[in-house]
C-alpha cells in the first residue's frame, strides 16, 4: 500500500545514492591506478597486465553505471504506478464511504475536479419513470448549463453521449459531432443508468492522460453502483420512517 | 527539521482521504475551510505545516493566509497551496500572499512528498 510504496521508494533512493557513491569511488580508484602506472617504470608484461585490469575495471564501471540508470528509471515508474493505485484506492473508498445520494454525487464531482482535472462536466441519470435523463449534476458552467444539456430532461442532442447511453461503451472526444472530451457510461450490472460527460479540462491540464483512463473506468464501474445503493437506502429509510409514524399514530402515541 | 504535524485545509472529503493515505508518516489535523483552520491552529500549537486549498466556503484559502501572516506568532509557518486554480497569476497571488510553495491539482503524490521533504519547518523550502 502507499506507506510501503513510500518506504520502498525511500529505500530505492538510498540504494541508488549508495551505488552512485560506489561508482565514484571505483572511478577514483581507476584514476589512482592509472596515475601510479604512469609514475612507475614497468616491464612490458606488467604494463600489459595493468592495461587488462584497467580495461576490465572500466567495463565493470560502465555496466554498473548502466544498472544505476535502469534502477532509477524503474524507481520513477514504480513511484508513478504507486500514485495511480493510490488515486484509484481513494476514489473507490470515498465513493462507497456513504449511503447519502448527495454525498455520492459530491464525491463524483470531487473525483472529476481533483483527480481528473475537469473544469466543466455534467452528470446525466436516467429517470426512474418516463423517458430521458435528469441533469443530476453540473459543474463549471457559470453562465448556465451549455447546450444540449440546458434542459430539465435530456432526451438526446450530443451524438457521442447518446450512443454511449445506448451501448455503454466509454468514449473519448472531441469528435466532429461532439465537443465532449469523454462520455463515461455509468453501469449497474449490465444496465446503463447514466453518463458522466466531461466537457472541459482545467487550463493547466491540456489533455486526458493514459492514467486518467483507469479513473474513468473506475467511475464507470463504481459511481453508478454507489449511487444506486445510496438511493435505494434513502428510499427504504424514508418508507421505514413513514411506517413507523403510521404505527405510532395507530397506537395513539 | 522535517514537519511532524500537518494541518490539511480542504473542503473535499476525497482530498482528506487522499492526504491521509499519502502522508501516513505525519500526524494530520483536518479543516474544511479557513475559519475552521484558524480554530485548529489555536487547538494545536504544534502544527508545523499547512496544506491549503483556495476555493472553500466561509473563508477561502487566501483570506486564511492573510490572517495567518498577520498573526505574529504564526507568520513563519510554512504553507503549501494545493489548488485547481492553475493560472500564472493565481500562483503569483498565492506566493505574494505568503505561501511557501504552490502545487496545482491534479498532482502526482511525488510532487508533494518532494516539496515537503525540502521544507525547513522554521520557514521556507530549502
């Protein structure tokens, strides 16, 4: 987990520093040997043997330097991978940390803003009764919701969003027909219950990166189930309270 | 000296969880806006680093920072702004207001770890 990642990262840094120091010492040693050889008069055999040793040391030094570079590169990769896993863990944890539908929606918004760097987005959820989707959430539209999402019930208008609502496949844009940067289907089991539409990223986040795809997939799989569970709980809780009130009334309490 | 107790000021529960996971080696204290953050500083005299969001209800990050810097006893406390406000003028405004460093969201955890590791809790990033 992240603590291990940080600890192993620190250990890796120390190892690389130690290897670098060893290499520097080896380099110094070679320089000393070379200086000594230049100072001392040698027989032809001694000189040949010394040249061989120096050659061998230099080859080992080159190999060790290459190993250090490789290790440093792997360390950077593993730190990056650790960061990606941490984002996924935190997003999943927080989506399922509550049974309050408003809090789940707030978490979806926080993931979009803080982890994906989205500035403008809308969350469409299929209505329980009737056609179309409600605009459950919109963000970053200070002059009003942008078309075609500026309606109470979305029944269509953005081709990329419409096809994602039909087939449940995550799509990245923009395309010739759609300004959306991503249409993320929200699935509960095999049913498409909505779509998160990313419309604009923050200025300092010019494009969605490869690692963002993991987060989009996670939202697709977990956001809807978290929202579905929270809504179900809220409905049951409301019904339970109504029944309890009726029982109290019947008892004359 | 490295910081030991860190005040996280952010109105996002997701970010609170993120810092909890990322900064396990530090004791963390949380606040959801600038006013709460001022209260936490009163309650925890040993806080030696603040991670500060800007867009928050009640009292935003820059207002909090102005109050903090006007308080003689806490004027040297290191503050790292971590915000989605990423334009150059936002960064300049944050640093002029007295922030020690400015990190843009979304961030890689290594960035924050690195900035904290370079911090001198008496004042600024080394």
